[in-house]
C-alpha cells in the first residue's frame, strides 16, 4: 500500500488500498467461520480470538483506519516532494534563462564600449604624437593620464568580454596539441617582465608530458594569466616557479611565487569576479579583477580542478589539473605541498 501510494495517483492509491483491505478482511472472516483453516502462532495471543466477531471488527476497524491514514500521509509527502522538485527545476530553468540574457546584454554593451574606447584611444594618440600641434608640458601630462586610464579601461572591457563569451559559448572545440610547445610559447614573454623586476623564473616539465586534448588557445591564456599574475604580485628579486607534473590520466600544474600572499579568510574569494584582496598595495593599480575568474572558467570547461594555497606575506601557489582527455579521466589525490625542483627544463 505504501509503495502504491508513492507511485500511483490519489485515486489509484486508494483503489489499491481498498482492494488490499477487502482481501485482508475477507481472509479474517473466512478463517472465523471455518471456511479455510486457521494456522496460529504459538505464544503470542489467545488462539480463539480469530473466532470472535467483535474482536475481528474492532481490530479490523483500527487496521483500516491506520492503513488509510498511512497511505494518505505517504501520498501527501510524495506529492509535496514532487511539487517542490518541479518548483526547483522551473526556478533553475528561469535562472539559467535570466543568466543567459544578462550575459548576452553584457556582451552587447561591452562590445559597444570597446568600439568607443578604440575611437578615444585613436584620438588621444593623434594628440600625444603632436600631429595636430605641439603640446606644452601640462597638456602632455593630462593627455598621458587620459591615455593610461583609457588603456586600463580597454583591458578591463576585453576581460569582461572574454569572460562573457566563455560563459555563453559552452561548446569548446578540443584538439590534440603539445602542452610542452604551448608553455614554450608562453614563458619567454613572461621572462621579459620577470627580468625587469629581477625575479627568478624556474620552469620544470616532466619528460613524460607531451600531447593532451583541449583547446590550446584558452589553455595558453590560462598559463599566461597565472604567470603574469605571479609577476605582478611578486616583489623585486623574488622568485616564481612553474611545475608541470605527469599523472595517470591528467597533468598537474603548480604556479608558485614569493609574493605578498593572500589572507586565509579571503582565499575562498580569489576566483570571484572583480575580487581584489585587501592586502594588495595601492601602487598595483592594474588589473580588472576578472583574470582569475577567467582562469577558473577555462579549467572547469576542460573538466579540471583548480585551488590555491597561500601564506600571507610569504608565498602563494595555484594548483590545477587538466585531463589529458576531458572525456576519460579520474581525479587523483595530489600532494599540494610537495617541494619544487629548481631545474629549468623545457
């Protein structure tokens, strides 16, 4: 009866219950009048109670009431659970639609803003290069300030546009490529910036690592963002290490630096959009707050995992996994505190 009430409609549930109760009462009366034999259990109750009509009616009434109450309660619980689940599903669908509309709106707006900014930058370049006339020192200062702010805003809009496109475009084209060659392509440009701050950059890649399946353009952006982020927040004469380890069905990457670190209570927020840690020096004004959000999006699009460990004022380490083939992989437990080798090998 309980199973029937959890599967069928209200009418069908009560029909099954009524049929079951009729069979039970019929069996009791047939035994009472000796139509069918009665087999009693020893040591439980008086053996003659099955022949007492008053007892059968009384016990039967209680049994019928309890059965109907139980079926009604079970059916009500399952019905409410189904309605709640349907409400959650509808709400989730509505939220997804609204999120998509919001992203499409942001995409259109940022695209328009990007066009206007490009026009402003062109005009400022014309002015700053003295094509329309020579500027005095005061005028040149304000033009340069405007140019710097415009370039920062352009970078912000590009990041926002990039993140929105990744959210809207769930279908990412994967292909087989050499991760070693990709890192070879990323590292030289980072080394130039690192040398400007006298930062030591060490790179190690397992010899067993070569080709993986993924989107090379977004993965290049992933490594570039993390390494440039490390250079930005590492002080002069610090050190940065990039380590890529081979695992059974995925590769494990660690990007560590001797930078300013992240407060423990803020580590869970570093991948939030527009987040900026409270300990970031005021002189580090560049950055849109979207870089790490884009990094997380790229890793998740490749069915990987990313997390961060840090000690305030000492070091920060970003660790992420990328499956060699996103369709077939098993996440392994990794030791995130393993010491880094200091051999440069690409």
